[in-house]
């Protein structure tokens, strides 16, 4: 593939694909296929779409993005409200359960209250 002077040769890859090239040439001549590019490039472009269509599509995409952003903030706000409403009830239940089940906690609480009083 390469030589000592740093140049590369494509001979190996051409030899590898030579059977494929022969087969394709045979198929092209057998089926009378046209190869190459057509010089008339205007037929590749769509002419019947009005220029306003991309503008309308862009506006619709922008509206969809705004709706998604609004939905995100509404959902986040609702989730934050649920967390805020749930946290005080959770704290009260935990403190009540801890105070009943743990006498040492009650004693520590009484000590800290009496030490704060003095």
C-alpha cells in the first residue's frame, strides 16, 4: 500500500474491487442503464412548496417549545407544592413517633429545655 517515500498507491484496493467493477459494468451494458449525473439540476429541487411553509413550520416548532417549557414549570411548581405540603406532616409524625418510642430522646429534650431555661 505505501512506499518508503511516504506515497500511497490505490493499486491494492483497485485489484480487490476489480471483480465487482467487472460485474457492474456487465450489468450496466446488459440492462442499458444510464450512469452519471444529469446536468439539469432544477429537477432535483421542489418548486411547488410556497415560501411561507418553512416560516409556518418554524412558528409551530416555537409554539411547541414554549408549551413544553410552560408545562415543565407548571409541573415543577406542582411538585414543589406537594413536597412543601407533605414535609410538615412527615416531620410531625416522625417527631411524635420518636418521642414516644425513645425515652432517652425525651430525657435529652427535657435536659435541653431545662438548660435553655437557666
